[in-house]
C-alpha cells in the first residue's frame, strides 16, 4: 500500500504553483489525483477543474451509451480519508496502452482508428458534450491481444468493423463543455 503524499508532484502553471497532481499506473487501471492549492489557485483554474469533474460525472451517468470514450470508473471529491486536502479530486480510469501520437505507421489501420474516433465524437455529441481539445494526446488506444469485431449504429443503420487491432478511447475532458440541446448540431461541427 502506498502513501499518496509520497507521489504528489508539483505542477507549475506559468508563474506560480496552483495545484498538485499525481498519476498512478496500476496493473488494471490509472488513478489521477488533482489537489488545488487553496492559497494560490485562481478562481478560473478552480472552475476549470470543477467543470472537468462535472463532465466526468455526466459521462459516468451515460456510460451505457458510450463505447469509444474513456469512461472513468469513479470521480470523487477528496475527503479527510485521503489526508491530503478537501480541495481536490480523483479520477479512476481503465488502463490504456498509450495515445495515438505514439503509434507508428506499421501495422496500423488508420481507417479503423478514424472511424472509432468519429463514433466517439458522435457519442459525446449525443449526450451533449463538446470536447474542445481533440488532439492525438487525448485519443488513447489499447492494443488488443487478438483482433475483434466492433459493432456500432450510425443514423439507425448497423455496421461492423472487422479485425480491429487497436481499441480507441477519447479522453481528457478538461476543456469540455455541456452543450444546450438547441445548439447540439453546432457542437458536432465544432468537435470535428
């Protein structure tokens, strides 16, 4: 058993220390802590972290509709049990192999990856989330032991991607927003 305090690392944001973060890589999952420094944190950063946690909770609430989004297993505000801070949060996530920026072109079917990314964007749009920070570092993959088929529905038609070697998940919702239902079509355009 680890003492979390031993793993906290300062994260400098431009001029001053506003929060600490820790990222733990366990056998089956990742654990990410964010602890805000009450003395120096700006209201803007505090709202951004609170927004990210709210988006993650929204994703958990709708997880049955999401196949290509990295759905957190748990998102919580820290309590005195963690003995670190009541001004922090933690997120528990499934383990992935890396981000797509790390993939080499050898033996990678980029068509399958692109289709999975588009499915993920559509799924987020269906639950009214605009990601606003889609980049290779925020698109994670898991290398599968053996190829598998992925079945999905798009505009009431059913499709199958055969022999998928890499499972794709969209992650990092720090800049994401919940979109009003009346502006939903515009948000899909903004994501793409």
